[in-house]
């Protein structure tokens, strides 16, 4: 009922923690069995270790939060030697999120991580708003995104999902460009660039000044983008942004997603992923759906008339 | 957890008692809980709020927290009524190490709402046979709390910035003449820095605050730099490596 098959990923269910919100699984692994998850998207890896931005790195907003972590990570080599072996013990596919400042960084990191047997797919993060250099061009100029995708595809031993930035005027153009360049799938969306100003200090709350907005506040933006893009591309979409419960997951499927990722909600309720996985079958039954894949894109697919009883 | 008590003990300072199985898991004074103020069906405020465990009564399965009502979250928290439930995650983090042997003398320095976890610490130290001196700083008389409770455990020096209660001044004004073998501090960053400069040649443990996301070590919102430039990681997470650190372990900035 919940099984989903995507390039490189045979998932027992379509629910996975989003990159950067689950580190490398160790912390949540102390709370529940990670094998329950459809997959795990691990924290962004860069070629060299990164310390990230000064603090404060997070600020709360109405129904959301801003973060400017700044891609802090121990670097690809340490991730491979210290984090991935531990994840091999679980029956759960790992998706490695990859970031960089130069094309060559991305390519080298992608090559290394895709060669690891624990990694089943790459998620190419061309959309992090919190790093000074690189990041933004890759995520906002279709030609640059396409070139990067093609270069990474050329070296990657595993399927490549490109994670799109919502901070663009034409999300469809971005999606079509990376699809044409060989992307196997899309992840959408990353965070929306935002800011909060402290009334007492009269300065931005975040040390980095701007940060990425996530949480329930961004869900309508993400739903709209998945809805538009899924009608224009043939590759599958991992939908994310503001998911809090099983109804939100269904909304993403209706919009056109084939799987979902959950970020900020893990901070609010650390058990949110297994809870949603447990609730989904009942929700599907209530909709008279026997296979979650039936829901993909139903909001825009031509209406298939059902028997009258379902119209009650 | 079940709210078994909730009252204002000083100006905008609340004492909250929570009952539940979590009490049994508290292993060190200075650990904290991460409270979801909004209830399960609301997204405002979205994030949990970290509040230190002030003391624990394992027999009654009860935690005492003390917090200042300041922003949206603690404003909501202050409205929670006795008999209702509060979603608290914890106990989280590493607290103050209580030496197992060699009871001696300890100095405890607290400022404002940094004072609460030090009460639980002092109780543990006194139980182990330590002689404890408390130096507690507040803004004004109306902000002072737990003076009596600390006084029953050991010498207690109260200071206020305006002199309306105890001595007038800052906690660091009185540290020079005191005898102690180890020191423990919690309070605003400028206070911790000043205490670090005063306490030399003896171990000093400090409890830090940092804005948090997850509270369990996964999001890297709450990091501080490690002092040792050759440190393998280069950073510590306040939520799970701390909030209590040896003063020389982390950069205070
Ligand atoms: C480990 C730890 C222990 C703490 N123990 C206590 C305690 O025992 N008593 C007490 O009164 N306060 C304590 N604090 C501070 C307390 O967490 C904040 O006062 C509280 O989060 C403010 O929430 P608010 O909704 O009222 O304020 P808002 O300004 O609305 O909060 C907005 C956001 O900023 C965060 N934030 C604001 N101030 C702080 C701060 N000082 N530290 C960390 N995050 C902050 C909030 O958690 C929230 O995410 C502790 C903080 C930490 C990190
Ligand atoms: C604290 C934090 C850290 C994040 N780190 C990354 C990251 O390293 N790489 C990445 O591609 N996305 C990162 N993201 C974005 C999330 O993966 C996700 O796309 C976004 O938060 C929207 O989902 P949500 O609303 O469920 O959180 C991060 C988000 C947050 C809140
Ligand atoms: S608050 Fe997430 S790592 Fe500390």
C-alpha cells in the first residue's frame, strides 16, 4: 500500500527525513528504529569540513523557522568513514545530500559518495541559501544548474535527484533544465530566503542576517511548485516543505509528488516520521485508495469518473 | 507530563511542577527539558522551549522548573493550569558533574534565570558532604527568588544591580575573598565571562544558553566553538554535549 519505487530507491514507504534536519541519524536512532523510515536523506556533505555560520543560527517565525546553519559538516571523507558504516546496519536506503562552492567540489564529492555501497542515491543541493559563494547561482540560473547536473551525472554511480530552490521566478524552467541534463528525479523545495529583525536590538536576529524559511508556513508555496513542475517533467519528485501530518503527505501526492521528506517537524515532534508512516494506511483507506501511488498528481490529472457511491 | 503546581514566585518568574516518568531518568543537575508550548494541533509557537530542571523529586516523580515569562512561548506557558498536561521532551543534555568522592568546598554562582539549575546542583553537592557557598545576582528585589531555599543549603550571598535586596553590585564583586575548590556557574554570557576570569587554578563548570532547533543534537543550531584549535570536531552542541561544559573547553563569545 505504501511501497514506492523510484530511480535507485525501493522504498517500503514514501516518508523520509529531510536533509539537515536529521544529521546522520544517530540522534533519532536512539529514539526509534530507523528501519521504519522509507529512506534517510543525510546532512549536506561538502568536500572539505565546514564549520558553518556564527550563532544565532535559528529564529522562530509564525508557523515556521529561519535557519542559517551554513552547511556545517565534517566533510565527505569523514562522513564516509564515520557516519555511513553505522547507517549500513539499518534496513533503510540512504540518500546523500551534496553541496559545494565550485562545480569541481560538487563533482568530487558526488563521485566519492556515490561510490559508497550504503548510498543509494544523491541529492544535489543547488539551493542552499546560507552559503556566501556558489550556492545561489547553481540554484537560480537554469543553464548553470543544467551544466552542474550533467557534470555530476557523468561521475555518479547512483541516480541523482536535484534539489530545487524556491527562490526563483520560474521553477518550471529550472526543473526542465535539470531534467534535460539527465537528472533522475527532483527534490523540492529547499527553504525560502527570509529575515527577522529583533525589536529590542533593532538588528537581524540571525548572525548571518538572512536565513532559510521552513515549516508549515512554506507548505502552500511548495505545493504550488510541485503542482506546476510535476505536470511538465517525467522524472519523479520528492516533495517537502512544512509537512506535519499524514494529511499533508497526501496533499503532496495529490500535487504530484511521488515521495515526501520531512524536516522542521522532526524538531517539534521527534517521532513525527514513524507516526505519519503509521497513520498513512488509515488515511488511504478512508480515501478508498489501496496504493499510495494512485494519488500522484490526482489534483491535475484528468478526472477518472468513479462509481457514484464515491461521490457521496 | 502532568502539571502538579504552577505559581508566580517573583516578578514574572514562575515555578512549574511537572509529574511523570521522566523524573526517574534525570541523571545530573543542569539537564533540561524541551517544552512544546503550543499543544499538538497548533503551529504557534512552532519550536520547543528549553528550560532547565531546577530540582527533581524521584519519589514523587516530580520535576520543578523555574522560568521567566518573556516572549511568546513563556507567555503561553505561564497560562498552563495545574491539572493540565504539558508536552516535555527530556531529560536532555549533560549537566553538572557531581564529584563522587573528595567532598570539599564548592562555589555556586548564578545570575537571573540562570539560578534554577544551581539549586538542584547545590542539593546534590550538600548530600555528598560538600560545603557550598552561593553567590546569586539579580536585577532588583522583585526578581529575587529561592533565597530561603539556598540559605538552608549553605552560605548565600544575594546581590542586586540596584541594591534593593542584599548587596548592591555584581556577582563578580564578591568572589575574591571566597574559599572553594571547584566552581559552578549559570547565567548570562557576560557574567560567565567575568566569572571565568575570576576563577583560576580550580575547575569551573558553566552552563550555556543557545537558540535551539531540535534540542537533541541533529540540527547544529546550538553550536559553540571548542577552545582547542586542534580539537577534532572544532565545536560542541549546547543541547547534547552541554549545556554544561568545563570553562576551558569552549569559547565564550
Ligand atoms: C539549556 C537552556 C536552559 C534554559 N533554562 C532556563 C530556565 O531554567 N529558566 C528560564 O527562564 N529560561 C531558561 N532558558 C532560556 C529559555 O529557553 C528562553 O527564555 C525561552 O526559550 C524564551 O522563549 P519565549 O517564547 O518566551 O521567547 P521568544 O523570544 O518568543 O523566543 C523566540 C525563540 O528564541 C528562543 N530563545 C529566546 N531566548 C532564548 C534564550 N535565552 N536561550 C535559548 N533560546 C532562546 C526561543 O526558544 C524561541 O525559539 C534556558 C535556555 C537554554 C538553552
Ligand atoms: C536546520 C535546517 C537545516 C537544513 N539543512 C539542509 C541541508 O544541509 N541540505 C539541504 O539540502 N537542505 C537543508 N535544509 C532544508 C530541508 O531539507 C527542507 O528542504 C526544508 O526545511 C523544507 O522542509 P520542512 O518545511 O519540512 O523543514 C535544512 C533545513 C533546516 C530547517
Ligand atoms: S538544537 Fe539541534 S543540535 Fe542542538
